[in-house]
């Protein structure tokens, strides 16, 4: 069965891209940095059998409009709210991966009446530590390095060579294929500018600049699921464990062998965890 078509929703004179399918309790999925709604494709159809599934392209990402403006967590959380308003969805379970996890927590803070449950997937914003590669992208001149890397990714012969060595690269760093995939999207200057603006809003040369741990008590009473790959080298799994301890009655589910993208590394297990969480918890009202 083909995936649902991506829609372009009007948004302040621009547009935001979403994919929506299914009926039932609403779930909105928020991707990570330099990602797009396609990261949820491996779990989209399965969850849409019993849920109203909405995957969003954040501003400046995927098929959504590029803009030169505010890429703070608050602004991005408001964009997700605007998507739900346009789709006439009053409340939803909010799922966020990596940067999207930080946005999901911000959504919970800003719009608590709209958030039925919270699912954090290898989430950012829960501690200072982050891979040195992302910290390096905050250094002046990083845009030039990104442009060169994206250009090389776009060369056909190099791309073909990359596919050959990808299995070996995955053994060295399990998330490298995903990183290369996302780098290839940064060949466009406007997309690259959006990506750098997003990075600089949440990361500095010392690590993550946003830390939500002191506000996790606000999730008390909100059904919360935290999923993490136990081989994540982008953001340490210890952040997830600490967050689970800080949120009473939350669930922490490490996925063995998965890296920073557990929903892509093990989509069947991830989808089953989400479906079980939805079926066994009552939405916060």
C-alpha cells in the first residue's frame, strides 16, 4: 500500500508539509534536525491502522517553506500547533525525535491543554552532552564545510561508491548512513541556512544549550514514553534514563542494537511500543 500523499498546508503566507492517514486517537510526529517527515515512513502505515497519524515537516525542512526567522523551540512548537489547528485536531499524542523531542517538550509547556501524551525518541534538550560533530557545526565557517560535503554527496560516482561502503561504515558508526542521507539534503543554500539557524538555536560549541530537565516535573500526570537506542552515539542514553526517573510513572524503553534512529533501525518494535502505550494509557484531559 502506498503512503498517504504529502499535503501543503497554508501557514502565514508560506506552507507546511504534512502526511496524514488513519482514524482513531491523533498522534503527531516531529522529526529531528536536518530531517523530514519521511523518517517516520517505516512506522507510518502500521500505526495508521488504528490511529490518526500526522507527520510534520518543520519550517525550513523537507517540503515545508524555507524562511529566515525564528528557529527557537518555542517558534517550532507553535508551528506544530498551527498544523493541528489547520487540520482541526484539538488534542494529540506528541512524538518527537532528537530535536523533535525538545520541540515536543516545549509543546507540552506552551500548550498543555493540547497534549494528551508525550513520547520522546532519543530526545535532545535533556543534558549538555551531544556528539562533537554537531558542536563543530556551530563554529564560524561550518556552512562552507557543509556545502562542500553536500556537493560531494550529490556526485553520482561518489554516491554510488558510498552505497558500496555503507554497510562497512554502519559497523563503524551505526548512524552514519542516516547522517549521510541528511547531509545530501543540504546542497540547497536556503535549506542549509535553515539547518544552521536551527542548530545555533539549540547547540553551541560546548554542547546542547537547551536543558529541559528542570521543567520535567510539569509532565507529572502526563502519560510519557521514552524510547532510546542503546547504541546511540549522538545523544547518550543516560539522558533518557535520567528523564524517565524525573517523570513519575513514565516508561523507559531502550531498543537493543539501535542507534540514534530507533524508529528506523527497528520499526516493528518501535511501532509496537507506541501502539501498546496508546492502548494502555488514558490521555490527559
